[in-house]
C-alpha cells in the first residue's frame, strides 16, 4: 500500500489508508472516520523499536474491523494506550483488546481494560520503547501525551488532541478548561523541539515552536473576547460572544466554538 501524502495540510484520498512510517519508532494509519471534529480521521499509531516482534498501539480509534485488522499486521500487540476519552479515540478499545489480548491503559479508569489507569510521570517500557506519560489536561480533563525520548535526535511526542496537525484544539468545557490547557502547553514546551505526532492531521516539527504558536493564538482569542465583552457588557452570554468572535465559523463546528468561548469566559471571569 502507498503511504498517505499531505499537500497543503490535506491528505490525498487514494493514499489515505496505508500504515506509514512517521518517525524511527512510529507508524500510523488514518482511521476511516472523517468529520468536522475529526478532520480527515483519527491517526492510530503503532509504536515499536526496530526489530521488535511486539508493538504498542495508541488510540485504536473508531470501531472499524478492517482498520483494527490492519493495526495487528505489524507485530503482536503488547499494549494499547489511549490519549483521552473521546469516542474517535476509544470506541474500538474494548474490541481491539479482545482481538489482541492486550491490555488498554488510559488516564480515565472507564477506558481501561485489564490494566490500571495511567499515572502522571509513569515510564512505560513496551515493544522495546521507553514511553513517558505526561498529564496534559485542557482539551479534556483526562488528556495525556506520550513522550518518546529516544525517537530521533529530539524525541517525539504523541499529543492526541492536545496539539493537532491542523488548526487548533477545542476545549471541551466544562471538562476541559483554559487554565489547565495553558499549564499543559507550558509542560509541553519544556520538551523542546520534539517531533509532534498528533491524533489528527500531519506530523509537525519542533513541539516548542508549535506550542508558542498555540499560546499566541489563545492570547489573541482572549483579547478578542475581552473586546467583545467591552462592547456587549461584562455579563454577556456565550452565544452573543461567539457571534462576535466566531461569526465566520463553519456552522458544523459552531458548537465547538461555543465550548471554547465558555472556557475562555470562565478563565477571564475567574481572574
């Protein structure tokens, strides 16, 4: 199968379903679940050291039997990891565990199968790879990233939806909050120019640079919301502020925009 190709941030459809090498220690397969929130689909990652007979799968994605079967063809699945609770990452977890016999670990116990929840700072060793667990709440309260310090010169980070390959992250308020998200960006920036392996969109270079761009975007949005409140009144509601700040947004993602507005209003009013 040919590898997916990205062109101006868009995947070329005929190539979209291959398992493709992303870094020295990772490959990914694009799940068949495109949509307004999942973009072109969820990237399910296969992690393993060269020559390892075993693999780790991160975010098995939607319940699609062909997709799951493809993920089993590159080694015995030793461990399944989840970046956060959303269904486009977790819907297949129980079935994939059943198919492979591998345990599923997530920060949220509700998405664990046959294993304990992940712990902040925990260092995993599986498929010949060191995987460090980093709690990064904000998109959701249970969001985690997986740092692969030995993957290339600067390491790599599986960022789930905390950092995307395209666009910026939605804060799933009230479960996700802006204060937590900004703290998580600080933590990720400290990892330096690691390769970004997002759950949606293409891989990106230099995590620290991407984090700074994300932080600037959030500060710009906060400035826009402050300006809207100055015009509409300090107690203006989410919909009125969203009308002012996100007037041009696609109606398909309007609910996500309103969640982000709610998170930003909570952040500003709490301060």
